C-alpha cells in the first residue's frame, strides 16, 4: 500500500513525499486530474497550493475521491479545500501567516501524540478556515486565535501549517502519527529495494540496446551512470562533454575518476567552441539554459548515431522536475533545468531518468551503496549549464577565466578550513557590475564577485551559511590578491525562499 500525495501546486509538495519515504513508507505524487487506482492507497495527503478555494477556477477534489474510503490528511490548501467541500467556510484572513508561528494544542488527538502542547510550525497562507464542517473539532490554534488543526476523529485530519517543512518542530512526528497510528501503515520503503527494483527495470527496458549517458561528474549523473552500468554493462557509453563552462581542472578530474577508478566506458568530447559561440551575447538566463540544453542533446545525438544508441541516460532528480514545473500543472515555474525544461521538443533519443523520483540526499545514499567514491558522492551540487549561469549576463572567455580562478580559491579555502563538507553548496558568481578600487596607488575598475554558501538538506529550502568572519576574510583576501579582474567581494545572505540557490 502506498501513500498518495495530491499535488495542488505547493513548492513543498515533494518534501511531503520525501519525508514520508524517510519515515519508511512508499509515496507517490499525482495531479488531481490523474486517474488513480484507489484500491492501492493506504493513506491520502492533500498538499498546499497557491490558489484560493472560493475562486471559480480553483483546483478541486479528484473525480475518484468519493471512491476512496480511507484516511485523509489535508495540509494548508488541502485543509481549506476539504473544509470548503464539506460545508465549512473559508475566507481571506485579516492577518496572513507566513514563516514560523507558535501554536497551542487545545484537544487531544492521535496526530499530536508525543507533541508538546505548544510548539513552532511553518505557515504560508493568507486564507483561513472560519467555520469548520459539521462534526469537526478544533484541535489546535495559533496564538492569534486562528484555526490551525481540526479533525472529525474518523476519517479527516486538517493542518493549516506545513508539517513537511523542517522549520515545523514536530512535523515529522505528526506525519508519523498520521501514517502509523491513524492509518495503521507499516514501513515498506527503503533504498536497498529501490536499487534492486530499478536495476531490474532498467535491465528489462534496455536489454539488447546500446545506450549513452550524459556524464557531468556531479553526484546525480554519476549515480545514474553507475546504476545503468549495473543493469546493462558494456552496452552503456558515458559521454562527458567539455562545453567550456566547467570549473578549473574539472575535465581531467572527471576522466580520471570514471575511466580509471570506476572502469566505466567514458568518452570525452571537446565542444567548447560550439557552446560558447551559441551563447555569445546572450544575457537572459532562460535562453542560456535552453541553448545549453539544445546543444547538449545535439552533441549526444551525434555520439549516439556513431555508437548506434537509441537511449540517453540523464541524472534528473526530483528538485529538477519541480523547479521546471514538470511535477504539477499548478506549480509555479521557477526556472528551467537543462535536462528537464531545457530539452528541445524534437529529439532522436529516448530519455532514461533512473533517479527522477529521488531527492539529492537519497541519491547520495544510493551512490554510497553502489560503491562510488566519497569524493564524488559528497561533491557539492553543480548546475548542468555550469558557469554560464554563474556569469550574470553575456558569457565570454575572459569572464569564465576570472570566475574559474575565484571559484577555485573559494572551494580550496573551504576545504583547508574544514568548511567544505559542512556546507550544502558553495560557489562564486561574477556580477555584471564594476566597482572603483585602488591597486598599487592607482585607480582600478574591476568586477564585483558574490560568494554564495547555503545550508540545506534537499535543495528545496536553504539558509545562508554562517561561516566565521575570519574564514570569509581569508576567502576575500585570497580572491582579491590572486584573481586579476575582481575588485570587490560580497557575501550573499539570502535564504530560499524567497531567493533561489543559484542566481540564474
């Protein structure tokens, strides 16, 4: 039996799926208009979303909902939708609630088992449930008196806040209570089973076929390549494209690890001139991503033709899908990813995405289980479009060289000071801004460089890293003294949301 999650467009929907899996239950995300076999649902969770239930075109309950007779948990929009559909009243709130909010439990309820009477939760709503449906009781409210939790104690549990977000202190406990105590489910999901099942699926799908894989050297593509290699062996050819947008020494390091250490069939293609000529003068980040996605596919198609391949393996993961608005029709598009939203409409290759339903931390665990070196598995995320989206504005060789040197100094300094593995992601961004400075008693007019370091678990939310001032000082001095063309270094202290991790 699976935990089904109805996606009403929240940016946090996949976090629900991820937490449910971490608790040991198999989860699946579907859209309200998808056909579903209700006989296989052990628990149903309705996600949040940006709509208001009283709007004419607001998303509704799916056509199969009446046929499902099991337990239901409504979160945020999901709470409001259930209340609205069952005769309650939802209105715009006098006070919107965003961020951390204190709540008070006022009625005993199994969903609050082992949860303190007062705790902090994460809110993100402007509408409120003013009147509950008949038969429902308020089980918790916020300190300003708004209803934040209710249930009928039989089938429906409603939460106005987001238990899936880590800022909700006891959110995981609440979800565990819903799944185990209320729904009576037993854990049935682990990554060992995922590996076994996925290899078998890949073997059946790709048996007798020649396949190429897009290998960037990052965590996601590396794990995808090794997983497919376990399934079809030498019929897989890994293609590493040097598009001129990589970090310092990266091409040599990738080839050494995957060809010599992991003994994979890897070929390197030098396409630097091809990519940079296409990007010349382009400053819009979405256009950059589309161009890079298009060129990647064309390079892979050429390689596939010479190899006789019919399929292309990519390291797409859940967060790529979400931010490209592919996981839900109601989800707001944040940006295209070169291996999801950036793909051209017409391709001669069938796409294989073995990690499409895993989060980054799950991918790392799978990689460790597959025996991939720690240096690869715990490598920080790097975007497919590479440094093209870290040079803000048009890309050229001069800017790329400046950024490579600065980024290299940043990463090496973090390694030396013991901060590299404490941070989810760290990188430099070259801004299209020049600043007046002084070098050798002479006026200088050089670029501004931003340093971005964030702490995260799954990449869907992130806080800026609280690196000690002496480490930041060392990074800044080394860059300013060692990189010609940079005259000022700034530190980005924006969290996600509202910012994204990458600047473009």
